[in-house]
């Protein structure tokens, strides 16, 4: 029986390329999503063996989508496709419970191996991710990483995508007052006092593309 895979990337051409590779290798692609929020919902419904997530997706980035998937569908393995190989991004992914971390520059060569590794219960990291980064992930204190809660990151991403408080409240199913409170907390925590600064922070940390 073929292992079932869900693909999530906001570029259809990327999804099509990955889908072709996986089908050739005997995997069954059971669903495709163009944003992180749809990826979470489709995973809940389809319960794939592996969810392949792009790092920078609209509405919800790959790391926070993976965190929600682990909670909603704990048997689904998550594999992150990313162009980031620097320490902060790798640490965030590992601490979110990502099972595989594959650099997009190596995706064609590594993707199938990565999927098979995570299906066997192993952690897969692209060889280009340095040993020192992995060591840092194992030794640094959790509190030294991201100062924001998962919900604050969700709100920050939507702010950076240009959505109003009302639009964010509709997207998250929260009141406008709650969203406004999250926005104020973000500014206090990050010592940023205008929306443009929040957008720059979101770009710098990889929540959205520049």
C-alpha cells in the first residue's frame, strides 16, 4: 500500500514538480494546499502519512502549520521545505517538532530519502545544515528562541500580509478586541511601535517573503 502524502506550497508549479517526483517513486499524493491554514484543515480530514510544507506560505507559515498538525493529527509526519539553513530557522523548526528539514536547493535529490526517513521514525536534516546548528538546537534553552506565542505569530503573519484587524478576526475566529490585544502585545514584546516595523520583523524571521 502506498504511503499517503499531502503537499502544501503556494506555487502550483512547485507542487506539480514535487507531485511528479513522488508519484514516480510510488507515493500517493492525496491532497494539495496553497496556504498553511488549508494544509492544517486538509491534514485533519485526510490524515496523510506525511505532510510536506513550504516554509513561507500565506495565512500560516510552515512551522506553525506543522505545530498545529502535530496537535490535530499526531500520526502525520511533517517535512519542511525551506531555503533557510541558518541557525534561528532550524531551531524554530526543530522545537516545533518538525520531522524533516529539507533545503529547496536540494529538494530533488533529497526529498524521497527524507520522506522515507521520517516514515521510519527518524529525524531528517539536509546535510547542508551544519552540525553546529544541530548542536545548538540540542543545547540552547527553549526560552532563548522565539519570544512570541504561536497565536501571536499567526497574528503577526496576517498583519504583515496587510490584513486589517477585522479581517484577522474573521480568519482566526476571534473578536476584533482580541486581535487588537495581540497586536499591542506584539509591539510591546518586540519593542516595535508601528506596523511597518512588524512587517520588517516578519520578513526578517521568515514568516513572509520580502
